[in-house]
C-alpha cells in the first residue's frame, strides 16, 4: 500500500492504518529502535507505541515523508527509553559510543548555564547539516540520527570504515566550532 | 548542553535530508571515482602538481598566450606543464596557437591547490586517496579524486597552498590495480562564476534549477522541505546580486535558522546549491558530484531571503494564509 493510502486510512480513522503501517514500516522502525536500544523487547514496544503516536497525530498532521515521520517518532520513543537505561547504568554499547563521540562536539564556553531550547538546537543542527557536503551529511545522519555502526555506514556507501571515521571526526570538529559560534556553550 | 541533548537534537533533522541519506551511491557515482587512483598515480609519477578548485576544462583547446598550471594530454595523459611545483606567478608559455594544435588537452587553470608534506595514503577503498595537507599552518585531510578535491577541508585553504606529490607512484600504489586513465569530460567553473556566465563566455553548467524552502511545523517540529522548479531568468537578478559580494576567507557566515536554497541540477544530479539565510548571509555549497571548488560565502541584502521566499511561495502557488492554516502541507 502506498503512503498516501496509509495516510488516508489514518484520516478516516480506520484501524487498518496501524496494521498497514506495521506491515510496511514495522521492520524499518524496529531497526531504528534496535540501533539505539540493542534490545528486542524494548524495540518492539517502541514500534508498537509508534503507531499509537501516529494515530494520535494524523490527522491533523499530514506527513510528507511517512517513513521519516515514523522513524522520528520511533527514535524519540527509543531515546526516552535510553534515558532510563542510562540512569540505571544499562546504556547499550553502541549508544554509549555515539554519545561519547558527541560529547566531543559540545563546546566549552563561559561556564554560564543557559537554558537549552531544544527546538532552536534542532534548527541549528539542520543549518549545520546543510553546510556539509552531501557525503559528510549522510555519514552524520546515519551515525547520529539512525545510530548506525561505522561498519554499517561504510557498507551502505561502499567505502572503508576509515573513510567514514575520518569524515565523522572532521564533521564533529566542525560541529563543535559551529555550536560555539552559534553561542551553544556549556 | 549534554551529549544526550545533542543526540536528541539530531532527531529534528530535516526529513528530506534523512531521506537523501537512505539513497546508496549510484553506479555512476562509483564509476566516476574509478579514475581517482589512476589520475593521482599519473600525477605522482610525474611529480607534478595536483590542482583543484576551478578544475579541468575538458576539450578546451589551448589558447596562445593563456597561462595554465597543468596541461594533460587527453589520451596519453602526458604532462606538458609544469614539471615542478608552481608558484603563483608561474606561467606556462603556450606557444602553439589553438587552431594549429592537433591534440586536445585537459587543462587546469590557476586555482586553489594544496601542499602535502606526507606521502599520499591509499585507503582501503581504491576509489580514494587520502593525504595530509598543510594549509595556513593547519594540518587537514583532503580526499582527492581525478585530480580534484572531492572531499576535504576547504575552510582556510588559500590559493597559495600547493600540493606536491613526491612519492613515486610505484610505492604509493604498490598493491593497487590501476584502471585505464580516463579524464572526465565535463564543464566546470567556480560556482559563483555561473552567476556571471555570460561575462566569462561559459555555458551554463546546469539544466534545471529548483527553489527549495523549508519551514517547521511548530507543533511537532516536523520540518518540511518544499521544492519547486524555478526559472533562471527569474532568479538571475538575485543571483547576480548575491554573486557580487563574495566573502574572502571562507567564513562560513551562514548561521540563520531560516533558509532558502537554489539547487542547480545537471542531468538530474545536484551540482551545487546556493543557500540564503534571513540573516544577510549566503553560501554556495558544491555537491560532491560536481567538480566545483569549496564553499564560498556571500553577504547579501537582508531582504534577499524574503524575496526568494516570496518567489518560492508564488512558484509553488502557496499563499501565506494557506501555510498558516495548514503548515504541514
């Protein structure tokens, strides 16, 4: 079933929308969650919750790219669980590695605490991504949105892991400089 | 800010960009890179300068009195000039008038180049060669392909920087099977030179322009990236205006959260995009597929964003009231 038909099912409040969504994008969303949580049961629950969130969002929402709409919901749900896992010292290895990498990007500034505006930070990230080459941007998104491993990214783009690592490392430095310039200090 | 908050912020990435990241490199992309090692090897063999920036101009006949930094024979790969590292004021004397020349050469005009203090490294992937370069006393890594910088640190690289491959090709490419050398046949110019195509007597290296604008659904931060076909004539006055004010030093001045992009396509491939922010800054960002040089920043009038945004809305047939009522569509 194509995406427009699935969205139409949501609009008509047909519960078939959930089964069709799961049939088409269940596996995809499961992968998104698994990359972050590395836990089958938790990932499955995230995916099930995804359809519920979508059900409550459409309408009025009318996502342009349905797959990414679901992916974002799943990712947010997985992140919520990750926060609990971290609190309990159960952070999955790959997620811990990704967070460790991202900690390099946080610019040390004046030390003055500022209230984080996640919406503005998200917008800043988008601006930053737009300034990267398509290749660097893709690597960043695969790593820090989809939480894919370096080896998976390398395989996806048919390059060596070294190429991916070097690119990500350079992009992280750029991100740090960008955030500093934008005033996103600790 | 914590690393978790930063990770969370990536969740607000533009859906269109996310979708793009799902696409695997095309076959054409792969083939394009296949000549990379070969060309680098050729240059290494000749201990010649690898030039980048404005790139090759294929099938252009050597013009008497014109200076070029490198000249490669299209078929044999023979290097005519120069034999050693060029200085800025090096001029290769071309003595044969174009009309009398039997052979066609690829030439590289004086442009940005890079200096490498270390031997080129072969990556696991033979499509690339990786070098540590020095520019402005800062070490950076640069990927070379087909004699062009296809990926690397353009920021801070100046026109004085040069690359000198000193490692013999036999050593550098010991275990690499080199494909037969084929030089690319595409027209290439500095991105913003496109804006002055007529002035430079160059053909437009694009056949399609898309005007892209985005806005956010404030309720759930769902970003939408709408793209509409645009006409070059409509854009020309604004492009001229943008292109007239390049900022030296690759300052990466675009820091605005609201942007409009002009995407220049050639045969379905994005060649580069001009992105204008509502903060009076603009940036030309070349696609990795294009052979253009690095990013170039521009200062534009504060209302440039509004003008382009309004044009996008007009072309898209969207009124402001429509957006307010239905921001997701």
